C-alpha cells in the first residue's frame, strides 16, 4: 500500500513517519508512506497557497490550484490502478476501526490535510472520495488527524505488527473492549494478579478473558454491546450481572 499525505506542514509530519511501528513498516517495505509539501505546487511567484474567501467572512482558504497540481504530481508517479483520496475535516464521517479495516485493503490512499479556515470546495469536489473526521472537535489543521488515520491503517497491514495475534483479540476487533492485562510482579501494592491467569489452564483463561471483555464493555461502552454476538449463556450471565450492578440507588431519582 502507498499512503501520501498532502500538507503545508511536511516538516512536522516527517519525524512521525520515520519512528516507531510506522517507521519500521516503511523501512521493511510493508508500506510506502510519505508527506508531500503542497506549497511548491503554488503557481505564483510568492508561493502563496491561501486567499480570502469570496463573499467575505473570517480567515483564509486554501487555494484549489496548488492542491490540484500536487495531487496530479502524486498520481503521475503512481502505478496504482485505484486510489481513494481522503480529506481530513470535522465535517467528515467519524473514523472508527471498521473504516480502518476497510481502507487498509486499498492499493493507494492520498490524504489531504486542510488548514486555515478550510479548502476551496471545487478541488474537494474534483478529487476527494471520502471526508473523514477523527471526532467532534475542531483541530487547527488536518495533520494530527491524518496521522491518527494513517497509524490505525498501517498497523492492520499484514506483517507490520509482530504477530497477527496482537490485533486479533484487541479492543474493537470483536466489537468488545479489551480485557484487563497483567504482567510481573504477581503482587503489586497488595493487588494480586487474578489466580486464573497463573493457573496454566488455557480454556479457563480464555473464558475468564472473554467475560472480562464483556464486563469491561458493559461498564465503559455499553453502546457497543448491541453489535456483539454473545452466546446464550453469556447473554444470561450479563442479564444477571446487569441486574446486580445497575440497581437504581435510593435517592438517585
Ligand atoms: N481538521 C480539523 N478538525 C478535524 C477533525 N476533528 N477531524 C479531522 N480533520 C480535522
């Protein structure tokens, strides 16, 4: 897969793309990922990339030509037969794990980072296939959001993480949050690691972890449970658990 991030702040992105798991994935050729500076594609002597909005209003808009020329240059260098162009904007679809999985199967992604008050609508209409937000808040630009999106995609590409196991059983992959994890020491500040994890009984450990994941999701993100396939026994156990733990306390109402 190739990911190209179009930005006015390439120098802030490069370090993030060189280090950690993303950097290693790039070095090991699992992924080709880079940030491209839009500014050199400006078609004026001062390399101006923003201008006042027609009709008035606050702030500056990113001009369409530099973005379009940058996009054309990226396309010209690419051998991909298909590509998706993501525009990072608070108006987009809110990013989630399912979207990360879908996009991780694409041949090529181009991510456009907006800045200032936004981007001229005509270039969005011309090149963008998907508008994506990382949450209902407004950032000063799309760069941090693009890194979030790219990171969540890159780690799903086969070979990028050490063992495929490491994301098979993690939060969201089965619609559940993760179970709590423990490492040494077995006792920390009088808090013991649950006995079952020291028992060596793999079936019991698996059952324990599954129930803890359900319980964790019930307490922290009950909204997710409607999309989880629970067995009949699990459903029953959860109903009893909920009855016990969701009593309305006296005086609450
Ligand atoms: N640009 C500014 N705010 C953003 C957000 N919440 N998500 C994606 N891109 C953005």
